[in-house]
């Protein structure tokens, strides 16, 4: 997890612009391709989704969906500098990434199975309310669900915008023994993209032995 406070989301972020352009150029030159569902990094997420009853080919892990979009269109979407930064790092390393605007979070954020009573409003659909199935893995705070299907889709309430000043960015792997080095590299790359545009940056390594950290 990379936390940023005093984040300035307006104005140019040249290093992020360059990171996206590098990915797209390497794809066009066929010197690099995003991880797909045959890659062990993504394959592990498909297995995890199936374990809690989600079909990963219908509802894809974020890194899988983003990589497929890049491979098909040759370009990544431009949302805003902070989101573009974690998207670039996510696709580069084949690791799911997401973020929460901490000023919109109520209480602690936790990852856990849904009990089936929580509510979720999808990103970009403020008038929609969904209810995750019992056992579905979610991120949640005291008010409601922040992600569905572990890391498939974010909530509208805690979305990161240009005005978000305090943000927690989450990078994940299910293969720490094999890909722990990628996770650390990705976290440091994200930190470097954020640092010129924030007052304070911190990197936290969460593990089963150390499963929590203070965001601010």
C-alpha cells in the first residue's frame, strides 16, 4: 500500500504521461505485452475469483480487464493523473491496483468476505445500489462496500479524482513467494510517480503476519 497526503491532482504529471506512452510504444513495437489470463500472475486471480463463486471470464480482475483493453485498443484510458499512475504501474507489472480517497472513507478499511447485507454503488453509477453475495471478497469501510469481487470494480463514493488530497493506493499479489519482488518494485515506481505531486508519501508492506497499517 502506498499512501499519499497533500496530493495535487491538477496540472501536468510528466512522468506519468511518459510511463503510459512507454507502455503503448512497447506494445506497438511488439517488445512487450500485458499479462493475460495464461500468465501465472493473472491465472492466480482467476482461481481466487472462482473460489468465491465469481466467473473471472465474465467479471474480470482489474489487471486482466485493463491489460485486455490495452492489447485490443493499443492505448490505456486517461482518467486523471493519480489514477493513470496506478494504472500504468498495474499493467506494467501484471498486478491489480486500486485506490481510495481517504477523505470519503468512514472508519477503517478492511478486506473480508461479504455477509450479504452490505450495499455497493458502482463507480460512475451514483444512482445504482448493488448487494454483494455472501462470501464474495470485498473491501469495505463502516459505511459500505468499496470494491466488488475483491478488485474487479471500485465504489463511486471513494473514487479518486483530481481533487483527492489523501489517497491510499493498493497493489496486490496472490503469489508473494514468486512475485513479491514485483510488488516491491511496483510500489516504489508508484511512489516515484506520486512524490513530485504530494506533501508526504509512505509505502507499507502488508502480509498475513502484518496485515494492517495506518493510512494517515
